[in-house]
């Protein structure tokens, strides 16, 4: 059984388009995340989200918006795509230990390779 | 200053060798420490959590030095299948924030 799944696996689109990437986790975790891994392989957090709080990395352009229909899903919507958005986007989840203890480890989805032409 | 710093390598070692990776973190409020492994074109996967007293899992040993804000990973008897990028990860409870190092590339040579 896939713990964290993402669709699509590959996404090729043109500049200016709007696209969404979907993420689902069946681990019962409370917190989900979106990461961007660029061509230099650096993994950078974009958002962390649970049903209480959305934390946005301040360097993320507001063209990127997370949308969570329920606790098991966190989708990423991107408006007006730019060439620099080309990267691999990973979704992850973890138990929520906010305010009560150490953060638990994260489990990652397989990634979505986005290419903007 | 970066939250987490790692030597990117690459480390090229023969099978059977022992190799050590180091990582430093900048924020003394960090509470959780992990090593992840990422294979080419795959997602990061948890290798092991790092505990204050140090911990071992088979051929892998992790150490934490809070005073020096330093984490290490030792791999003994390297296998070809150990070839991957090893990511040092530091977590803080505030906002469930995780900070990844840039990774250290390991290639085990036959």
C-alpha cells in the first residue's frame, strides 16, 4: 500500500498556465508538507499544514497555494507558471507533535517532476 | 548562515570500506535529528533517527553532539547498494519545521 501518493508523476506545461498537483496520505498523519527540489538537488520546504495552521515559507511566491479538502489530502495549485518553477515537487506527511514534543519523521511521496517550457 | 550544512562530497569508496558523514546545524533550539537517504530520481526515505545517546542500526551508526551542534553518520562495510545521497535533517517543534542539508553523495565502487 502506498503511504504517500502524488499525481501526476510528470507534468510538462507551458509558461503562464495554471496547474495542480495532488497529494494523498493514508497514514493518518496530522501534518502535510510540500517541498521543492531544484536542479541542484536542494530540498526546500514550501508549506507545512495541518487542520490548525498553515505555515508558509516566506520565500514562496503567492502564485503557489496549498489546498486541503481534508486531513488526508494536500494539493498544490500553481498559477501563471514560470520557467523557474521547473523542479521536482515532493509531498510529505508526519504526525503532529506541535507543542507536545519532538517532530516525528516525515514520509515522502514519489515526487512530481514539473517541466515548464 | 544555512540551517544545516553538509559536505556535498562526492565520496567514492571501495566496497567494504568505512565512511563517515558529518553535518552541522545552526539553531540550538533544534529538537529532532534524522538521516535520510535519497536514490537518484527517487524520494527521500528515512534511514534513521538520531538520538542524544547515539544509536546504531546494523552497519549504520549515528551520533549527536548537542554542544557542538554536530551530527554524524558512520557506515561500516560499505555495500554497492549504499550508493545514494545522504541527507541530514533537523527538526524544530515550532511549526513542525524540518530543515534539510544539501546532501552528501556516496558512490561505493566494486
